């Protein structure tokens, strides 16, 4: 899987990964991050997630990273705001009304460019990456956010029934990616109503990561 895969999905409108509503585990467990009003939350591989305006409505600020510029333009269009756009080397920065999205490869995003964040909400990043990329991503994410606490959402299902993304992530896989740097606490383990993409039974989990 490479950047072309995701660019093609957005270009062709094949958005089965776009939830289209606020994630139920985010709604239920955002409080576990114990954030104050105005806290800045980083959403990696954010797409045009409805979670972003929801977080804004709760008084948070949002930073995001996204490969597809189509997704980011759609996000601001659907929010009804016009962003300011600036070039930052390999990245392009979109900013408007409490939202700051960096367009490009997340591995080109540095801690200095991102700025300080209070927490990370990862619903669509770790589950979107093939196994050979996950550990590199986890280390990079911890580095650029200075090990800010994370609310991580994952799926578990029979990968032989349906290919990802989103990929099935076992507890062991989550630990392999994050246990070196974070304590890991499971907050929820719920059945996905109707199955994942309506194809196969699945569990959706919420996990809290805190720096060791």
C-alpha cells in the first residue's frame, strides 16, 4: 500500500473508510484524556472526519495530518469555512477557526511544525497502515507529539474474511507498537453493529495510552 492507493480512493470517491458520523467511542471516552477547554488535539490521517467539528463544538482545538488534499478541502467545505493555505516545504497547511491541517506525508511532519499538542485521537491512522509501517508510524507519532496521551480506536475481526483497511489489530499488535513508550488501558470493547462494512463480524475497541 502506498500514497497512490489513498489518492485514488479520494479521487474516485471510494470512501468506505469515512464514518460519516461522530465515532461512538470518541463520544463515550473523550473524558478519559482529562483535557481542559481549549486543549489542542492531534488527529493523524484525519480525512474529512465528522469528529473534527464535533471536537470543536466541545471547546477543543484540532490539528490534523492528511495525505489527500481533496479530503482536506472537503472538510473545510463541509464546515462552511474558508481556510488560509500556506506552503511549508513538503507540506501544505490549512487553517481556519480552531482547525489546523497539514497536507502531505505524515512522516514529513515534525514536532516543530506541528507545535504543542495536549492529546492524540487516532481513529483512522494505525488501523489504516499495513503491518510493516505501524511501528515506524507509532514511533514517529510519539516523537512529534512528545508522547501526548492518546485515545486509540481499533478493530478486531477475521482478516481472512475481509482485507483491510481498516486492518484488524490484536491487543498484541497494539502492544508491539506502543508498549515501549506508553501504558495501555482498554476502555471499551464493543460489537460493531451490522458488522464491519456490513461484511463480517467485528469488535471496535477504545484504548487509552499514557506516557511511561
